C-alpha cells in the first residue's frame, strides 16, 4: 500500500486555521467590526463601534459575518 503524505502546505494550514478558532453557536465572544463598516448588533440593535470589542452571543448571523470578514474575534 502506498504511503500517503499528510503534511499540509502553508496555504492549506492558513485556510484551515480560522475554522479551528471559530466559536460555537450560543457561546459568548468578543467581536470587533472591520474598519469602515457600520453593522447593527443583532442582539441589542445598537451599532457596533469600530475598533471596540463587543460581547455578543454567537448566532448564525455572527458566523456569517465572521466568514464574510465583516466581524473578527477580539
């Protein structure tokens, strides 16, 4: 049987790292809105302040915003 190479290239490791750090639904995490964006906090209805970490429960909307790059974990 042929030996399989399981080492990852730098690009593969870079793309899979954020998924490991992805928060779970329902947990509370600090988020920061990306510069130049105005996003409404889906829990409070307030606007996220740019550059200010904001506690929020992780929802499907939060995860989508993380994937889009609109929010990042603090």
